[in-house]
C-alpha cells in the first residue's frame, strides 16, 4: 500500500495534469468571436489572442519592408475580413509560435474552413507548416491548384508566378514555388540533395534534411529515384553556396510527370 505522502503526491500530480488539460481545451472550443483582422492570415479574437491561419501564406510584405504597398496584401486582408470579422470560429490545433500567436486550422461557426476558402479564392499559397496532417495538405494543394489553373487572385499576377530553377537565385529569402526537372540526386552525410543542374555548386537544389527522410520512407517515396523527374517544390529559398529549398516533408514536392 502506498504511503500517505505518496498518495498525496499522486493526487497532486493528477490535479496538475487536469488543470493543464483544461487550460488547453479552449483552443479547440467554439465559438470564439473574431474581433479584428491583421492581415491575410492573422486575426485577433475578442479575448485578445492573436491567431495565425496554419499552413498557408497570404501576400504580405517581409519584416522591415518600407517599399510601399505589397501587391495583393490588402486584397487578402479584405477577403479574410469579409469571411471572419464578427463571426465565431473554432480553432483546431493550438501551437504557439515565437510571436505568441495561436497557430491553428480555423473554422467558422457554420463550418466554413477559412484556410480552404482563402486558397479557393487564390489569395493564399499552401506552405504545409504548423504540423498540419498530410491529408489536409493534399486538400490544400488541390484547392490551390484549381485557383492557379483558373488564374484567380495572386495567380493572375506575374509577381507570384511559379519560378524556374534558373530564377530561384533572384528570390532569396522569399517563399516560392519552383518547377523544373531534377538533373541529379545524391545522398551526402545522411541528407539528400536534388540538384536541378549539372553543376551542383551553382544549380538550384532541394535539400532533404536527415530528420525528414523517415517521412519519405513511410510513404515508400524514394527521393533518390527522382532523378530526371519533373517536379514542383515549395518553400523559403535560402542561399547556402547555391539557391536552396529545404523540403521537410514529402508533400512539399509534387510530381508533375
């Protein structure tokens, strides 16, 4: 039989766990009233919390931008305002980002999925961040593709066009979609590199970090077999001796042939 002190400690632990769980539950409850719209993917609730729509990016200038109006940023903010302002919403998810925002899938009280509607209107792109499930990412990609094919919203503006590998170097530190044929694939020190040119020192590259390879294996998706394939990749382009996108999950690479 446990001692009295042990039993007391156990009850205290259970009580703490229940308290922690109950404090997290409001993130998933509904409805929370939307009070203000910050931009095309950010809103604030009547209780003061800021919410970021997970797994999409709307037109928005980078931090520190002083070049005037960012193309279609106001259109995206207006669309989200029309969809959400004054409505009750349900949050599914609830991670907190480094800016203190709740990152979640957001559904209006009538069931309208805000991420899906922004994609359908062509006023957002799928980024697949925020721990979103694979099946939901696939739905997002389909909505985005339909808007792109119809030339809606940002897809009719050349500023947001899908880039070629040769253009990637002029888009460092921006989120882009890049389409091209993979010239070579290699595994180096536990990472996979998919190169879009014969000279890997200079050609645009997709890097698959070691931590992402288990997800590819789970889907029986061999990235080394992508040599010669036409693909579309999405992500933030960075420069590490050459332009590069890190693909942390398989859904970021779409097979086009």
